[in-house]
């Protein structure tokens, strides 16, 4: 029996199947409404239509996925401080994007981006970890987003949704994707064991939280609600944390005088 077949059979017997799946631009299917306000959770919008999720990590900076970049930036706004897209409390424009030069949309390498807002917002940001906090396979985590709640409907959810997912072993994830993309140490996979439960259109850029700590940013997957295609996340590895801090430090130093 080859390694991939062994991993798949073992995972099926020990844990059943996954707990999330996503589309290339990943709503949360089979999730539930978030009840408690998440002041740091933002909706990235194009012409006031939801495109991606994002995380406010400083009063003028949003963390999201690099493939969420939209142009022209004059048509892009960020909605903050709300659980409902129709009742957003604050809408702000953006000044620009910062993303790694190594980002590759096909391989999902370094699918991470910072958006600088055109003004500071009054909301408590979400802290990124000081160093990577890798999570072992089987760990229960939570993903949140405003993406569509039906795989055949492109309309985003008005209410912020959440879904519990389980971290999947990287080698096993590589087997399911046949190493296309290759799941590296700078990525994480997480899924849901039930079909028709997972991410789909509009959840990209949203947070993966494990034990209330943010550990990843939703990058994407293949299909909607397919247990055999766990969602791929950009892991907040030491490499990515260092990149984020370097951008924030550079911006701070350039505006300090």
C-alpha cells in the first residue's frame, strides 16, 4: 500500500472524514450565525459588494489573502464593526496593498496581503501571534465569514457565519490534492467531516482561529462542501509573521517624521 493510500485509509478509520471545503474564492455552508460582535472582522468590498473577509490587526491595517486584491482601489472599501453587511457601522476606503513578491495564485504560495486603510478606524484589532503556533492534526478550530451559504448561489450571507473545522495532517492534505498545490510548512489544511459543510464563495481572507488564537488566513480549495478537499489556509508561520511585522515597521518608520 502506498503512503497516500495508507494515510487516507487510516484517517478514514480513525477520524472519519474532514470538516471543511472551499472554492477558489472562498461562504460558510452549514455554519451558524455569529452572535457576539467581532470588531476586528471586516468585509472587503468592491463597489459595495462583499468580495473577501479580512482581519483588522492595527487601526489602519487589514490582513487578508493576496488573491483578494481588487482594482481600481478607488472602488474598494472595507466595512468594519458589524455582524450584518446591511448594517455596517463604518465604511472606509483604502490607500493600497502590500503582498509578498513570492505570492503565486496557482500554487497558493504566500497567499497573504496587508491592506492599508485611508484612515484609522475605531475598533479593537485582533492580535497576530508573536511567533508561529503550529497546531497538530485533529485540533478543533473555527472559521468565520460572510460568504455564500449555498454552493449554487453567489450571493454573500448578510450575517457573519462560523463553522467548526478540524486541522488535517499536511501529508494527508497533499495526498488529497495530489500535491497540486503542494502543502508546505507555511500552509495549513482544515476540513469538516460532513458533506455540504464548509467554505465557498466569499470567505477567502477570513481567519482560522484555534483556541481563540488566530493561526491562519483562508486561501481556498476545490469544490464547495466536499469532505475530500479540505480548505487550504495560509499559516501564520514565523516567515509570514516576520513579513507582516516588517511591513508594519517600515510604514511606521516612514511616517514617524
